[in-house]
C-alpha cells in the first residue's frame, strides 16, 4: 500500500495514543500493541511532551523505538504503520 493510500485512510482515524509530559517512553508498549491489531495508529503529541523539540523529532524517535513506519506528521499528530 502506498504512503498516499495510507494517508487517506489515516485522515478519518481517531487519536488513540497521547504522548504527554512522561514522554515517548511511556507509550512505546501501548503503540506497539495497537500496531499489532491495526494497520494505522494516530498519535497526538501534547505540548508538555514537546518541550524544546519538534513534533517531527519526537515522531521519528517514537517510530525508531517501536520499529514502526512513520506515515506522516501533521500539526501535533503523527500516523504510524
């Protein structure tokens, strides 16, 4: 499936993982579990999580942690496959 097709599917997804002040380490297991059950998972990075970094940097780090593909980032949300 192409990234374009994945992005279209992700458009209507609800956010199911929120990254807060505890950072990405607190959600890696949850994201990994959800990716086993679903093709796509949408993650929201709250302001407290971002600190001095960008959403893109955090999204990349989280993708590396769970071994997922980062489909896209838009605003403060990211979609993983």
